[in-house]
C-alpha cells in the first residue's frame, strides 16, 4: 500500500478544509463579532442612562400655551409630549414644540456676550462695555424724544412689566413692542365702535362654519390645538365646515371642506361681495341692523362700488359667493377670519363681513378677550416703527422669547446714523439681516422660570408657567437679571412678579385652574389661596378664564371715517389692474416664524424629506414651468425693486398655474420683503437650463 | 396601525417625535432626501386631477410591518431582521447588520434607511438622547420598529405587575404626537379594539396591496381616487425615484 501523500491529496485536503470551515459556524461567528465590535466605536455617542423622571410644564416657544409632559433621564429632559387633557392644547404639541428641549444645545446658541461686526464677525464682548454704551446713550440724551427704545418681542409676559418699568425709570427710554399679529386688527375693530371694546378672538372651537381668507389655521407651530379642533372629529364635537379662500393650496386649504382659489390681491373684493350678497338677500339679522348706525349707508356704498367687474377678477363665481353668504347667514356659530399677514384692505373687508354677518359677541364667532389680572397693559404700546426717524442711540431688543420679526430696514431708519447700536437679549446669534451689534446670552425654554399667556382655540385666555427642567447655563440672563445688570439695581425676579400676578388672579376669583395631577378643571375659588394656586401652576397646570357671557353688541358703524375711501380706492385699483404675466405670492414658512428657534432636528422635515419648501425657493406649477422653460432645481434670480436675489425653482402642483409662490423666512426672500412696501414688479430669471425670464408682479399675501 | 389620510395636515410632528424617540441623528452635511434618515416621513401625493380640482393628501410613510413573505427578512444574510411572532412587528437588529443593503433593495415601500455617516449631534445634545434606544453607527441599515424601546418598557412594566401585556400599554411616538389623532394603534387581532374597527372600515386600504406582503399598516381615505392610486401605485418620493 502506497502511503505517500501526493500533491493532489494535499490540494484535496486543503479544499475540503476550506469548504468545511465555510460550512461551520466559525466564519459567521467571526463576521458577527466583528460587526458588533465595529459598531461600538468609542466616538459614537451613547445615551446617558439614569433614573427616569416625569414632570409637567408649559411650552413657551409661542403664545399658544401648550401643556408639556417632560421625560427626563439623569435630570436632563430626553423627550417632550403633550399633556393629555390640557385645556389649551388637548394633548398636542407642534413639531417645533416637540424639540424645545434641544434648543439648549443649538449650534447658534450664545453663552457669553458677543459683539458682531460687519454682520457676521463675532468676538467675545465685555458686559461692562455694553452697559457703558447704554449708559452713555442715557446720559447723553437731551432731546424730548427718547434715545433708548426697549422693544419687547412678546408683550404680556412678566418680563414685559420689568421692561416697562425700566422705561419709566429712565426718562430717555421708552417701551415698545414688536409688531403684533392681532394688534392691527384690534385697532381696526375699535374704529367701528363708539364705546371702548376689548380685543377679540375667533372662537374656532365652537364655530360650525369658518370662512377663512388665507388664515393659516393648521399651518405651522402654535396651531396643533387648532388642527385638533378642526380635524379630530368626535360625536360630541363634529367637524366644523371650513371654507378656505386662498390663492395657493396651503396645508389649511388642503384639509378644508372647500378650497376656493382666489386671484391674489382680490380677497377684499370677495369679502365685500359676500357682504353685499347678505344685505341684498335681506339676510342681515335684525339684531345687527338694530345696533348699526349706518346700515343704509353701507348698502348704498356697496352698491356704488359696482363690485361685479372686480368680482370677475377674483376668479370666484357669483353662485359661490351667494352660497357662502347664505351659509354665513344661516349658521349662528360662524366666523370669518383672515391671515394676520393680509394687507389692511383685506382685514377691513373681513371685519366688515363679520359685522354684516353678526358674528361679534357670539359663541362660535368673535368673542371679547378679557384681560389677564395683574398683567401689564401693552395694547397701546408703540412699535419700533412709531419712534422718530434717526432718533435712537440704543435699541434694546428683548428676544428671549420668540416674537414677530421687525423688518431689518426699520432699524436703520430709527437709529442715529453712525452711532446708534442695537443690543439683543437672545439665546441665539444666527446670521440675520438685522444690524445687531451686541448679543447678551438669554436662557432658553426649560432653563429658567418664565410665563406664557396664551389664547385657546375657544378664544379663552390662560396663564401657564414654563418651569426649569434642566440646569441653566451659568452665564445666561433672563430679562430681570439683564435689566439688573444694565441699571445696576436689584430688580424683582420673574418669580416675584408672577406671584403678584397669581395673587391678582386669586383675589379676582375668576376662571378655572387645570390641575394635571387630577387632571381636572376646578374654579379658582376652590383653592385655598395664592400658594395653592402657585403650587398647581408650578406642577404644569394653568389658569384659564371662565366662560364669558356672550355679551350684547354695542352700537357700531359699518363705515368709520376713512374706511369707505380706502376700500373704494382699493376696489378701483383691482378693477384697473392689468393682469400680470405671473403673480408673485410671498408666503411664510409655517414652521420658521423665527429662524433662531428652529432646532437642529428640524432637518427631518426640511433637508431630509422635503416636507417643507426651503426658504429662498420659489414654487411654480409644472405647467407654468413648462411654459416658461424652467426646470425643477434650476438656479434663478428673483428681482424685486432693483434687489436681485438667488433662489431655487421648485415645481409644486399646489401652486395654481399663473402664480409664483416664494417662501419667506431667513433666506434671501425675507431680505427682499423687508424692502417692499407695496405691490412691486419684478422678475424671476432662470440661469440653469435654457435662460428665461419670468416677469412677475408681487402681491403681498 | 391605521392612518386616516383625511386628517393628516402634513405638519411633521410624527416625523420629529419619531426622530427624538429613536435617537435618529440630525442631517449630516450634504444629506439629501435620498440619504437622510427618516424612519417616518410624510410625502404629499396629488390625486392626479388638474387645477383647480386637484387635491392632495399627505401620506405618513414608515415600515409597513409586512406580514407574509416579509421581503427584508427573507433577503437578510445576517438574520439582522426578525419577525416577532407575538406582536407581528418586523424588528431590525443593527449590531448584526453588515450593511449589504439587500433589505433596502427588497423593500417595496422604500422604508429602510442606511447610515451613510457616523451619527453626530451638536455638542451637549447627547444628553437629550433617549436612554432606552441605542445609537447606530455608519454602515448599518435601520427602520421603524413601532418604537421597540417603548414596547420593551411596557413589557417590563407589565411583568413587574405580574400581568400580560395589554394592547393599550404602549403607543409609538408618532401616534402620541399626532395632533389630529390621524394615527390609531393597537391590536388588529382584537375585534373590540379601536384599531380593528378602523381597519374594517370600507375606506381602509393597504399600500401596494397587490404585492401580497400583507402590511399591518393600513390607510384610510374617503376619496376613492386616493384609495385607488395608493393601492396600486407606489408613493412617489425622491428616494423612490432614485432607488427605483
């Protein structure tokens, strides 16, 4: 027997060995272990694990006052959710609110005073230098007009009272507010009444019919509770009818029972035509007619306007207008609302329609808002635009709470040329066109105690407390601390002011208090005193005003001084307008009312999914793109009033043919809008594919 | 799970809640809708009619939790995708994943995502990570698992109480976050559950029903055009256009 091993045997053995090894679990085990090993690199962040705790608070990012349930690990919040049963939000939070606990780590976060030069260069600044600059302006002021404007981004807070007190202490300083969405409307309403009337809010929760002229009822942050009211149908609360009259099919238009596309810039004509249809159909209620001083004059005015030629430009049929008029007259719980950004003629016409339809002082209509006990009255405060031109040495902006943006151009108009400075108390220093020289670091949500005065979808007011749920950064300021540093005096703390407010609520014995531990609504008088109220609010509860009597309609005029002339002029302009090649509509990013409060993880709905159109882009219907030879993603330039801005073109079938929808925000479009005062002519020029120029006419929506 | 498309406003709250709950990192520089990590995404779908009759719906898209012949399970060479017989949830085991992306190719709903980069959070934000969910690294696929961390916590709680897991013991983050209650979650096998009642509505349908994958995520819409379109056609998104 030949026992020698041949070369072939060796090869067979080696081949069999390899095959056997492959069929054994060993290679798979090696792969598995190496996979586990390679997926646990030390630089991959691991969650911090520790005791889990739950607490309740209130979201303070906007004025909606939503209840928040906070889940914390190791004393740091890891997730937020709505408080089920909360009277303001009914368990909802918007996308922005869900990320409130991420703002403390925002890449634009400011943690020490900084100086900004040339718009972008940032260097560390000394607080003493900033205070010295403010004091210099204060002491150098000799003229009668104020040299320091203290601008409150969110009036109605406890901090607002401190800001007002500073203005009282310093003769050279004056208190002002950022433009308030509802304030212009309140001013317009007051012109109709001879007696003083409070602010009004639309009672969306009890309305059975809502006619909306572009109001973003479900778009963006702060609207989660309204969205639930409008869409979450139950047997106790059937879904209200929503008629959305808007040029672009927005998210609200998308979920409305009826969307009526209207030619941009003709919304006021549509509202006036509906009012006229109610009057001519003899559908005006006798109670309204009895309180009106000039019903006959209104009928004559609308007749003289000769609306039909203008109505034809709206793109809405007469039958549709009659149908809306009939629905508004037949439904007692109905209300007409307009976009807060709508121009004055639209606001005026919508108010007139509300008066004609008799929606004021009615459940499901426009209900008067009571004042919050103990709150500083800010409704009559001036805005930055009301100050004299080139009169201010210092503008102090309290941006510790997100509020309305002030157009960049206004700052340059109000500051003293060459010497004026802007100091912002803000948690962030994201690049923006506002000429801010100094940023003082402010606390963000969850770091320090602050208060939220909100309005519910039912038009009820509330007060809630945003409690500290994480350690505050040591060098950040709240308004009280900042003013203490500026004045060199001891200011009352936010807690002291809030306790005074709670004491005022207790002494008034008005309203109900939501207790999240029960969770129930109990009347204020059922509590033992201020301390018991304070304790409930600290635990995430809120005070909400009680049911208000419907109230009776005071005497009013349909046409206060100047309104008839204004509307006549605007209707005539609509009739005379030549049809633009394309109408440009600037809309706001519903999730980015304040860019700085946009958490990093919002990339999920922007860059990573395209759910929201990016700022600095224009959207057109595919047929429009084809007609003008532009393609998706084309680079283009948007020119308005001589300002040329880079934009991207996106095709969007929700934009009707004939329109160009530009997304507003912190991008280049916002820069353009700040320089636009009225209807302007411009163009969108595509440079990517075959060069083409689209002439556009801007209609401010 | 049943999603009422007539109630979805496309607000994105579900997308954000999902990312927070599951420690999905923010976009890396250069991320596009093709390469992003969105276990839950919302896509707008038009009904195909021309202006002004056109209407659109927002469709929340996540793993459809296929029931039969689950494509991703059958193609995974590493057993990194498992089908939980008790709950019917298709789970992903990232530590087993080799990154071959067969599962992404096999998934007809394009509901799987690949970590093209190591996860990064802005400094300090790692403190906000959910302690119940591990982070994943570059090179592995991931997807919606109906908030497995919440399920495990609910199981632990039920076990501590010496009782079986009840269908109402937990809800995924997207269900909890939806402001309009468009998403209903529960036990489809329990005929008394709300989700069962919703699933038996004649308005209810499944995406790409003809493929026979038996998704356990159902959709509903009163619009016949929407039902017809989504039952037969794939939901168009940039990711799908690229992946085919």
